[in-house]
C-alpha cells in the first residue's frame, strides 16, 4: 500500500512469464491490486477498458512494442497515467525515446522487486497530488493532469493531442510568454515542423477554447504566446 493506505492499481505489461508472475505475486503480497497484460494489443485493450494508477511497461513486447502502447496511452487516450518503463535495453536512445513519448521513470532489468515497488509508490504519490498539484488552472480554464481532462467553467472540452501539449505548456505559467521556438521544439522534437505549422496549431487550440467561452490565449507578435493571467 502507499503511504495513505490506498491499494495502488497497477497494470504490468510484460511478456516474460517468470518476470510477470514474480511482479504480480510481489505486488499482491504488498497489498496492491496488480493485473498483467502479456503483449501490446492486450495492454491497449486493458487501458481502453479501465483506469490504472500506475503502468509498468516493458519495451520489448510481441505484436506491438512498448512504444506503441505508450503512444496509445498518451496520444489516443490522452491519459497522464504514470508509466514506469521496464526493459533490458540500456541504450541511451531507447531511454530518451521513452521519456520524449511521455514515460515517467525507467528501470533496467535485472531489478530488485522492492525498488520497483518504491518507484511505483513514488509515481503514484506525484500523480495523486501529494507531491505536485493535480490540476493546472488559469482563470476559468482547468487542466487535470491525471485524467487529461480540460474544462472551462466546468464545461469539458475535447482537444487534439498537439492542442493538449500546447495548452499544458502554456497553463503551467499563466501570464508568461512562451517563445515560438520552445513550442516548436515541444510539438516537433525532430525539428521537422512545416512552415506556419505552429500558427495552425495555436489557431486550433484558440478556436476550441473560444467555443467553450475562454478567450485569454494571446499572441505576443514576434515572440510567442501566453495565457493572460
């Protein structure tokens, strides 16, 4: 259990039967609520069907690898569920790719079960708001970091993935101008942004917010964008 006594609901995505079995047994003995998916499609089906407190995700999965599963969670479901990547790979590029796609922590095999549980607990504490604020707010605009739900004065709105990325960066520091270059690196980390692509993405975000009654997304000409505090 975590410090508050709540059982943490953990999805273990691991195709090696021995490792999956050991994790399932250990987490159950520690008072948590684990379940296991043995390949990528099964993991995505589990994520579609119900919510999880933490996901322990192996990279080298059959049928769809861990990166595809992570993409499904972040870009299709738009969920901020904490993800601990488990892999035998020690290459820096694999770690960096995982983090760039939204992974929260990284543990290399072989690992100690006690350390994995400690990392799961730490991720859950942060996500549940006992370490950082669970919601980001600017006036009537609110972004729930755990559920990825955006609302204006209580009215929920749906955002496309890049609109969500833009909003999350802007709402982190209301009133602060975020430079165009930073936002382009955020949305196109490979540096392949088409001409005027950022302007188009800002337009889509501004339109979605305006339709919900929020009109405080401001263009600072020649510099960048901000949410008026």
